[in-house]
C-alpha cells in the first residue's frame, strides 16, 4: 500500500512539473524572442549611428558656392541657377600657377586649392588617374602607371573600380588622359572608356556623393545612375587647351 501511494505521489509530482513546464515554456520562448528583437534593434541603432558618424554633412550646391565665393572674392563668382527646381552650378576659372609635381598632366596647385575648397568636408576621398599626388591620410590614390613614375595606394583599372575598391567614397576626383595619343605616349596605357568609368564611379559612390571629372569633353552618363549638377570652364594659361570641370552627384 505504501508503495502504491508513493508511486501516486511521484506521478502527481511529475505531472505537476510537466504542467509547470507547459505553462512556462511559451513565456520562455516569448522572452527569448523579445530579447533577440531588442538586441537586433540595438544593433541596428548602433549601425545607423556608425553610418551617421561616417556620413558627410549635407551641404547644398548653393551653400558650397556661397562659401567658395566668400573665400575667393577676387575671382568671378560661381553661380547656381535653378532649372525646373534643380540646381546647377557653373563658373569660369583662369588658373595659372605651378603644378603639384613634374609628372606630365599633374594637377596645378591652384586647381587643387580651389576644387578642394569648393568640395570640402568629405571624409572618404578617392583620386583616380592622379597617382602623382603625394600620399596623404586625407585621400586614397587609385591608378595604374606602367611608367613607374608614381605609386598609387590601390593599383587597379578604373574600368573595374567596383570590383577592386574596398570602400565607398563620398567624393571622387578624376582627371583621365584626354587623347589616345597622350595615353599611349605619356602613360603607356590605353585611353579609358569614359562612360564605363563614370558608371563604375556611380556604383561605388555613397548616395549624395560627388564625382568631379576634369576633361576636354563631357563623358556619356546615365541619369538613372548619376546626375550632372555643375560645370566650370577651366583654362590654365594662354595657348593651353580649354577643359571642363564636370560635376556629377549620385542621387540619394
């Protein structure tokens, strides 16, 4: 008889535990779900915070032109006109002055001073076709120079930029060779496919980022990928070719 009652008590106890587990298990699952959701939410917030810290403050073309004109009051002012509600920046620069290096086609000091003033405040800057620039923590140099006259930070083909670059710049400067003859004789390379490079730049740029393309012609581009938002005519001195500083922006 004692054995019988002991067995009944044991069964009752185990049944009680099973009932308790049955009641607690959904609560436990719910609790685990809420904790996982909270952690994911906190992780998303932290990611957004990091992205915000890496983002360049939004400054309009009007504001950039105004700041530039204030710093260079001695030259013709840059103008931003509205066309169907869309701003377009334009102007004229007569530069002169020496070059950054003796490398053929190197930037002029005055060009860099002006263009980096106009497009200041960017955190991730990439220079294409500009390996003759001195190394700096303020930008990354990307290019390929068979002549061995300079060393880029990243060696690669600009037409394959998206498959090589390991970060997303918010500002890209590009100054490609202007003719096939120059490309072959001065740099021992082929003339780049401008539309392809512009498309690659649009692919790697952060939304709202700018591409500053210095050339003797406006490259073919797709409005779905990038917008043409400005143009500054540029000449260094007499007997020099006219060039255009074509300003593109990737849509947000």
